[in-house]
C-alpha cells in the first residue's frame, strides 16, 4: 500500500483496537448515501459532486474543523474523489490518506477472532465483515473444520484454515441468504466436500446434502447438531456445537431475523413470525452459559460478536427475545408486523443466486454492499 492510501482492513483494525494510533475517518460522499450506509464513527462532509469537478472550495473552508494531530482516512464510493480530497489535505499540512477502494473496499473487509479466550468456546473462529454486518464461522476439532455461512470471498476461509493447519471437510449455510451472496457452494465445490443446507431452502440447487432436524455434521471428534429453526426462512437452521449455538438469522444479540423476505404479505409474515416464535422458544431452552453466535450484527461494538444466552435474557436490548421468554406470542408477532424496516438491497436477486436460479454476474460484489437490514426491528 502506498503512503497515499490506507487499506480498509487496516482501518477496521485501528478503529477497533484502542492501542493503535487514533484515526479520523472523513466520508466525502453525498449526505443521502452517507445516511444509508457509513463507517461507524465517521464524519460526513458531503462534497462528492464538488470533488468530481475538482472544486475544493468547501473543503478549504472547513479545514479548521479537521484534526491536525490525527491521521485522516478519507472515504468515498470507490476511492477516486477521496484520493483527490486526501491529496488536497496533504498539501495543506494534514496527514491524510484515501481508503483504498472506498466503501466498496470497506464492504470486502473480513476480520478473524478465535473465540476460546473471549468466550471459553474452543474450536470456533468467527469471521466478521464490519462493513456489511455479516458473520461467518470456522468450527474445528483436531485437524478438521466446517465452514458456516461463508461469504463469496472464499479465499478468506481457505486462508483461515491454512493458518491453523486445518482441513475443511464440509461447508454449511444456516439458510438461503437474502443479504449476501453465499460462497458455500463454490467453496465446497473447489474442495470436493459436502455442501449442507436444509431442503426447504435448497431451491433449484444441485449437489446439496440436505439437512433434517436432529441430524449431525461431523468435524473431527465433535459434531454440529442440526436444529430446524424456521421463521426467517422455511429452512432456517441453527447448529449446536458444544456450549455454543450458531444461530444464523434466527437470533441476533439485539433482535431476531425478519420473517418477510420469502413472502411479504401480512398473512405470510404473521405465519412466519409464529414459526420464529416457536424456534426462539426452542433455543431459549438451552442453558444460560450457552454462547449465542449470530449470523449478523448491526452497530454492536462487542468483538467477537457473541454473548451468553443468560446475558441476553438478563438484558433489555432484545425486545423480541423478551416476548419469547415471556411466552407472549401476540406481542411478538404484532411488534414484528409493525416495525419491519426496508428490505436488504437487491435481496430478490441475491436470493435467486443463492437458490441456484440465476448465475452471478459481473456485479456480484456490488449486489450486497450496503447496510444490514436482516433484523426484524
């Protein structure tokens, strides 16, 4: 990386690690784009159109608002206008770099966390995409591993396994995703290992090892137990792994998976919400010290993204889980129906790809960029 650019993965590391030098993130995109999706903690100066025209007047007039003693990372859409802004800032005495690839690059960042020290759950590597809120996993025992919910960037999982001398023996999706293009089929195909998915979410896919409730996926001397937890999708599953649960999009730390992406009609949403209520009732039967490992997060700063089930019960931040704990299905369903947010961007096209009904095109990376909108409220 040149001294005029900063890698987005370095930005993610420095924003998270308090021991690294402070970083000020300046987003120069237009306000609407910034409000829809941004790097947490960044500052918006909406001068994108001006920078396209090489107009630096607004930036020059706002220099007094920028820190002189802190490195500045400038971000735009793809890294072009941010490079212009960073160069202008350097010419005026600031330590400024452009985030390589802009927000497009930010969406491709993956961060790894071994969960043993943080949660006491050995044999799990969590892989977080801070730019999209997606979370995936490497469950391992001995020298074998199973990948759960991989992104389309399959090299991240091959590298994570190689770094730990692990052989990937299976790849699983907890459901047919609507927010990101799954890399599970491609990863399984390259390695010639099984691709696991519940049959109700398999669409037109071929070469799938379909899952049923109560079955297990072997990994070393351990196994992932399949729990059919429908609601977010008809074939949503969770995986019990020792003292942890890969909860997919059934249970998040502060919400649950939205039930409207298969069929958005009110009757269908109510029926799926009822199924989701029953699925949560099943998950809450686990012990308090069970570590909940969700498939998504929104703006939670906790890393790794994991919390014991007992702590989720004790907190008041997950309203819908509280209704499930109390057995109040009516309040649960009504809250979901009344509070659904905008759907994930391009979710219909992403679903068609993940069902095997369409082939990914040249825009496959751009399809999934944007805010995480998989939660029910």
